[in-house]
């Protein structure tokens, strides 16, 4: 099958690269020609336009920053896709957006699959990211080889919209862990503990988390370079707040985390790294959380 990939940003470029490495015939497009050209250098075909891409492929992946961006892309690719094609969305959309956009695709004879990813850019770069999938079982089975090329694990959560809920849950947990991990390391620092030893002790304890073991290293390095912005974090937290209201679930801690990220965006800007949320505490206490031997980026 010939796949197209639209949205060659931090995450999309890694997912597209996994398809190339697995030998898939891939055509790419991005509004930044240089981003698409970099994949062209390693084997992808670069389409001059979205319409041209749609005419060359059997199915299309997208990884875009907002539901509005996904809708704009769909408007240009759906007329050119053949009936029976699949649109596979790698970015995080709200459930209502998933269902609304899936309806637009269905009107053109195109099926949809959510394949939202979690685990970080470092795992995506190794083809080890986790995919949360929603959509018809038959479409899920059809694209198993491509999904396996992208990620070590994938979970079929149920019908369309179910992956959106699961992705929001995982991100809500990650952001809460990030804020609390900053508080924990600050407590260790102000208490006179060696931060490297403290990080290692937490990693080996019942208090550890995926966020501590990964993003915690970038905080201690001082780079904060996780490849995920304050704006994206707040988008996902907003989805979580909406689900809480819809299902009648009090999200007390998540609401507090949402407020903390609003403060982070006000202080550092929407394009700042989400890990810089810990810098709020560093700045408040005029105490940096730094230790030797931690990487600037996760490999």
C-alpha cells in the first residue's frame, strides 16, 4: 500500500521515518518545504501539493497541531483520495472533532482511524512509541503492518473517539506527574540532597514514574528540550476538563495542573517547552535544579 504523510514536524517526521525504514512507499507533504525535503533525502517522495499527494497514495496519515489544521488538510485531500481509502490521524484531537471529521471523510467514501501516540519523541525516533487506536476493527487490521512499523505497542481502544479519550487520560497523568516531580526534586535540593543521587533513588522507588525517568533528566540538564510545548499541553488539558464535565467526574488535581500550565504559558510563552513548567518553581525560589551527567535530549 502506498501511504501519504502530511505534517512533518517534531513528531510527524519521526513517525514518517519509521515507515520509510520499514520499506513503505511513502509520499510526504508539509507546508514547510525544507521539512518535506529532509524526508525526500532518505527515500520519501515529496508531493508539490496536498492535491497531488492525494492522487498518488492509497491511504493518508496526518500529524497536525490542531483540529482546525486537520480540517483544512482534509478539505484539500479528500476530493483526490479513492473510495475505500483511509485517513489515519496521529495527532491528538478531541472526541467531538474526531467524530465530526470522520463524518466528513465518510461522505467522500474515506474511512478513518485514530492512531494517537504516547511515549515521547525519543521513543518515536526508535519506532518504539505506543499507539492508541480507535476505529472499525476491519480498518485497524488492514493497517497493522504500518502501525507495527511506527510503534512497539498499539492498543485498539474501541470505536472512533475512544482513542481520543484514552490519549487525554494519559497526557493528563503525565502533566500532573511533571508538576509533582518538579516539587519533589526541589524538596530534595532545598533539603541539601545531591540531585543526581536523589533522581536515581526516586527512579528505583515506588515514587518513580515514566515522566520522572525521562523528562526529569532534561530538567536536571537544564535544556528542557522535550519537543512538546505549553500550548499543546494546555490543548490536551482543556480536552480533559471537557471530558470531566461530560462524564461528571471531578478533576480537582487536573484542574490545578491546568492552572499551573496557564501560569507557565503566561511566564514563558506558548511555544516554551512543557517541561519548563518546573521552571516556575525554580524562578520563584531562585533555585536551579541541575546535576551533572544528564542529557540535553533523550536518545
